[in-house]
C-alpha cells in the first residue's frame, strides 16, 4: 500500500505538462510507495482523505496567466491544511519567477524542465532528504535562483510523452526548443535555443503502447515549429519528417495522424509545396497552423521573427492550394506597433478570409521570461474591437483575444 500521495492539479490549461510529468513519475521505479491522483479541481474532502492516509504532496504546473487562480486556491489549502501538505510548483511561471511562487504559498519551485527534477524532488521528500541539493529546486533557504539555460537539459527519449498508467494521454512532444528568439515568446528562455528531437523509434514505441493499453486511435504532435522535426530548427528536413509520418502511419490500430495543426504551429518559411504534398499522404488534419503575427514587416523585425509578411502570405497561399485550411496566428498590440499598423493587421484578417484562411487572434501579453516581458500590454481601440467582433461572428476569427487583453493588463501590473 502506498505511504505517500501526490495530488497533481489537472486543470485543462496544464494537461500537456500533467501528462508528461505524471508519465515521468510512473516510469521511475523508486515511486512504488507513491499514490498519484490528478483531479480537475482540488477538493476539501479529497485533500483531507489523502492527508489522513499519510504525507501528501500537492503539485501545480503554473503558467503566468494562471497565477490569480492558483494563488487563490493555495491560500485556501494553507488555511485549511497548514503544513500537513507540501506544495510544489513547476511550469513556465516557476522557471521565470520562482520566488513569486514561494511568496504565495509554495514550499518548492522547480526551475527548468521537470521530467528529471520532479521525480527526484518527490523521492527526496519521501526519504527525508534535502530537495534543495537538487539543481533546479528552489525553496525558502535558497540563496540564488538558477536560470533554465544553466541547467542540464533532458533527453526526450529518456522519458515518456504521457502517463499510460493513469491513462493521461495527449499530444506527443516531438521537438523541444527553438533557435529564433522571438521577443514575445518565453520558449527560448524556458527550453533553450537548441532544438531537441524525440527519436522516431521512441515515438513509435510509445504510440504503439498507447494503442494497445489505452485504445488510442489518433495522435497529435507537439512542437514549436512542426516542420523543423529531425533537424536543428533553422531549416526543414523533409526526409526525416516523412520518416516520422511514415513510421507512425504503420502502427496498427492508429487511424489518424494530426501534424502541423493546433497545438503545434509551423513557421511560414518552412512551408513548401513538396512538404505539403508529402504531408497530404499521411495526415488527417484539414488545417495548418501558420504563425504570421503581424501585417507589418517593421513590427516583425522588431520582434525578431526572421520572416517577412510576404513569406507568410506565400505560405498561406501554398497551404490553401494544397488543400489545407490555413489557421493564421496574429498578435495585436505588439510593442512598437502603431495604431495604423494595428488596423492594417486587422484588415489583413479580412484578406486572409478571402484567401480561404481563418485567423487565430491574440492580444500581446508581456510574458515573464520573454524579451518583451517589461513592455506595455497590448490594447485594442473601440474600432479594432468592433472589427474583430465582426470577424468572430462570421466564424473567420477564433481565439481568446478579449480575455488576453485583460490578462495582459494584469501581467503588466505585477
């Protein structure tokens, strides 16, 4: 019988982290005396039951946009259970602002990639060892917080992409890291500029197990730039990409493959006719997620995007010609953007609709860890909101752009 319990909050916005981290715990043979639960909501009775059974750990993967909800819940847990629960935080906000977590009720924060650090932290707590001796673990007695880039990076092949034991499955992360350093994005800070690929053999092994054990019949892939698979991120590797799709397509019982669609994205300059034609023979998705971000070359250059508007429009046209419905990411209110450029970006959304594309709209948020973290939050004027609302009603625009405007203001105020 397990003598310790881990309660990992399974909030919908953290489900990918949950799958990978619980998977890393499941695969650690030292965790036989740890019972794991993953409730969508933390309940009084649930925590009380676990505490009555023995030492209890409560874990969250925290994004910077989630802190209000998480901190409010932690305050309630502390008031109700005091120090009888050890609270652990990881995720993007923990890496960018670890002391913020400690100041708001967490006992420990995990900086950097958690697949190796998180099980090690749990083992130390279960065996009365000092977790602060683990590189990347921050606690009350920590004198200096490390940066994610200074910590050892994980080999994706060493860890499962999801948690089959608890049937917590999700997209398979096939690449991690990005070499482009876009200033609005915190990925370079969190996972570094070196692109790492999960090998085809490992991907096939885990998907085969998912089919056999969980009845998995379709798969999605997770990548900052899906078309970079197999390489170092600066150019496409068509042969390696087709090798992945071909191997996965041979898995008996796996009926559908989704690649290059949400939750992944592709960079415009990687979108070529030969690659699109090749993908058509393997993938089930009708959409292709393309990151354009702005209608202004000046704004794109400021943001360090390394592509032009013209390259973006050419990629969108190619995708449409190949039979995909382009879903185009646009960010409104980027730093340095003028009101005229904002309106031009919104006008471009109408042009995209005429091209057969749909827009996924965002409002710029100053994310901790990004180069733009201290820039003013994105704001929309009345005319912009009206035009975006019209696009949304016509089902030509998706995204939580209205919510993101308030979240951006909240992030900036902190």
